[in-house]
């Protein structure tokens, strides 16, 4: 079983391909011919569409593509496979991700992507590519000013003019940078994106003509109401001729059979394949978790499968149930630490959760996290010491949903206070996170810190021309005082 689980880790349908390094580079330069083969099951049609869009971008016809589907359907995984191919075709890949938590700075996915580019570029090249827009971009991406410390301040303009200048500077920079080397920009989990981010996305989409730039967005269509900011943005984007939507559906029985045959069991009786396909509807995350569970419970081994066509073992009815059963195999201490980490966020650090896991030394906590790493519940983030993330949002959601409201409030309070200490002298760079934490902990900690950081977060949003975010932060502070932006304080 251990050998089979190790093989599953190597061919997981929902995680990063072993061909892709943590920085988006390629670990095997001869891997091009294997992209549609053993490592990546199914998705030949979808990959064909994505590769055609990439070729358009490489030839100077920029494209915007949205990968759409339910949780666990393989949106990120499919994007990662295209990233591998794009790297082999000479493109530079940049990643950004939206987060469910509200405590993130304005335009955060754009900031992540541009920051990774800025950190790898020579200052003079950066100055040339950003041109006169460098000062505007530096207002949002502080790394730009660190690399170009002699930048003048951005000009003072009326709010709408300032936002237009910022958007135009970012779009011009991406177009100029793509002339030197084609760019693939992956923007993940856009169902959690806010309005300022989406406004910038719409602006850039209109400027793609003539750019060697491919933007790939991923989102869950099942979470979009007609009033959702992304739904409104998509309505506008569909008018752009360079926009395309690729919908991901469940894997076929044939694909599931190939997946099972890639394990050391090397056999996939029809009964097993049909049962797994029926219960999972081909959802790749669910398929992976079910096959893993069958291996762990000793059901999927060569001597047990034989030539049987019937399959009577009970398969979990939902992906969260099967993930819950995987979590149940971990120690109690490990589950406690993971529950705390789930409240901290999709990403978390050892320093964040260390004060929250009681009666555990730092060495022991490290061992506990090693247990979770071995179970593929969490993973280490590349080029970051002591920083982790849950392997899938559904894993985190499974843990958070088991936490009562009162305990969640207390945990947020225990996170907020030490986090404020970690940010000492640097709170102005993290007001959104602190405002979110103190808002969640308001029943325990009161409103003083919430009001302070909501104000700072609103001011920063205004400075970054993220006016919708500013309204939300100021509204949060006013609500804590018993007022609102319409009627004022009582």
C-alpha cells in the first residue's frame, strides 16, 4: 500500500505535475512529449484549446482564457500542465491567486504576479520596461520601489484619472515585457476576486491586441450568482474577441481506468472503474481521494482486485467525507494543529500557529506538520522557510466547517494579537489582514483595534485607487461604531 500511495503522489490528478518546479520552471527539458500521457490523465480536448490560445499569444495575438468548473475538477491542475508546456515554448510564467479571506491588499493576484517578475529582473531592464509608469506601479507593488529606489512620487491626480493611469501603466508594462519574452499570467480562484482586481482585469483584457501575453483565469461557476462581481465582469469580457471560456467536466470511465492502471497495481477491473466513476462523477479530486482511500484500506491491491467485475465496497458519497476519512487517520495532535491552521488561512506559517497549539514545543510542532506533509494534506511553499498551504481549498474547508462559531472567534482572537506583534513597526503594510482578524475577533477583543486597522486599510485602498475596497473597510469600521456610510454613526 505504501508503494501505491507513493505512486499516487507522483500522478495526482489535482496537484502540481512533477514536471513543474515550484518556481514555474521545468525540471525535465525533454518532457514535452509526455504532457498528454502518463503524468496527466485526460483533458486532451481542453489542452488542445489551451495550446491553440498559447500559440496565438506567442505570435503576438494576446488571449484571455477562463478555466471553469466545480471544486476539485482540475482547474489549477490543468493550468499547471499548460504552464509546463508554455515553459518549454519559451514563455515566462507568473502566478497570482485570490483568497477567500478578506484580509488581503488591493489587486493582490496582480501584485503577486508582478512582484515575482520584478524580483528576477535587472533594475535597468525593469526601468526600461515600466517606463514612466514605474512610479504608479510602485504605489501598488512596493518591490518596484525597492528595486528602483530613485523613482519620483506618482503625480497627484483626481481619483478616476489616477486609477486610469495606474491601470494603463500596468497594461503597458505587461505588453512591453512580453515583447522581450512571452508571458503567461495565471490568476487562480477568481470566484474570490474583488471589484478593483476585476476592473484591472477588464482594462488589461482590452489591451491584449498585439501583446505576447496569455492570461489564464480559473473560477468555480457554481459559486456565481448574477450579482457576483465576477459574473458582472464576465458579462463585459464576453464582448472581447480575444476572450474564451473552457469548461472542465468530469473525467470519463476510460480516464479513470488509465489513472488506476498507472499505480503499481496495474489493473483496473471494470467493476472498480464503474463504481468510482458513478460515485465521483469523474471529479479528479474526488477520484484521487477515493483511490487513495481504497489503497489505505487495503481494497485496491493486486490480490484483492483480481479479475472481479463486481465491486461492493462502500465509496464515500462526497469529497469532503473522503477527505475527512483521510484526516481521521492522522494523530489527534496533527488534526488539532491543522484545525488551527485552517482558521489562519489557505496559507500559514509555523510562526503563526506556534502560539496557538497548546503544550507543544516548536520541534514537536514541526514533527506534527511533517505528518501532515507526508499525508499530502499540506505542502511546503517553494522558496519559503516555515510557510505552508493546504493542498486543496476543499481540505481547508473540511476542517473549518467542523469548528463552531464561538471557537472560530476565539481562534481569530488568538491569531490577531500575536500577528500584530509580528507586524510591529510594519502594520501599515498589513492593515487589511489585521482589520480582518480583529473584525472576526470583535466579540472577544472589542472594537478598538478593529477601528484602527479598518481605517488604515481604507486609507491604503484609497491610496491604491481601490475605491470599492476602501468603502468596505470604512463601512466595517463605521458598523463597529454603530453607523454606516449612508446614515452616519448613531
